């Protein structure tokens, strides 16, 4: 599935950057529709769960999130919509690194704010998991300090600020080089991983 998702990602990138003549675009679309028809023959009914493994226990390395959520819209290896974001644990919390390309553009030359919000939602969650405080997002806020440029390396850092019973507040920042372009804060409900899995 990884090779298929990679091929579709490449198609998305080319679709938003090419200047193909109308006739050629129609011919390519015809071929792609035929491929989509072939794929449609392999869709199970009913659809089965899109998680290959149960959610990893709290305190697990953030990389296990990518392993257990392969079709996730933000980090799923098999989802061509997923962001180019790699997760890892740090001494302070978690971080995500990636380079957002043309399909993720909002304003001219900038990463779309909604894309950045999705990335922070995952990186903040990864920091929570390392602290044994995983659960769904209740609130997410961001301060956009300056545009985040496409085609440049992004570093998203996240850490748990405090925990109060069944809620945890985490903070983060996005850096390009030494410049902070976005600051984020999220409030999350803390839930038992087994409950999340069910």
C-alpha cells in the first residue's frame, strides 16, 4: 500500500504544479479513471478498521503512532493526503519534522494554516502520549507570528505544560531555522488507551 500511496502523492503534487494542455489533461484523466475503477474492485464491504494494530500504550515512542494509524489523514503512511511529517521523542517532549510542498500551500509561498493546525494536533498528542496522557483534542489554538514558507524544513516542538485530572494542556512551536513562525496550545482529554482502542 505504501507504493500506491506514494504514487498518488506524486500525482497530487504534479496536478497542482503542471501546465498540461487541456487535451492531454483529458487523456491523463481517462487513464486515471481506469486505474480508479480497478482499485474500486478491491474495496471491502463493509469497510474494516483502518488501524492495523491497537493503539500503543501511553508513554510509547511517538513513532508507534505512525505504526498503529497507517491510514491517518495527518501521519498515515498509506494515506496520500497525509502530511510529510516524521515524529520522534525528545528530552522535553516530542517533535515533528517535515517539508511542506506546493499541495499544502495557502497564501502564495506559505503553508496553509489548517495544515499547520493538523500537524500540531498530532505533535502535541505525541508529547501527551510520552507523558501517559493521551486522548482526544478538546481545544487547539495557534498564534501565527509570521508566514511558514513552503519547501523549507519545518521543526514542530511540543511538550506537556500541565495536567489537571482528566485534562492535559500542551504547548508547541514551529521553527524554520531559528525563527518561530507559529506557537500552539492544546487542551486534551486524558483517556485510557484501551478505551480509545475500543
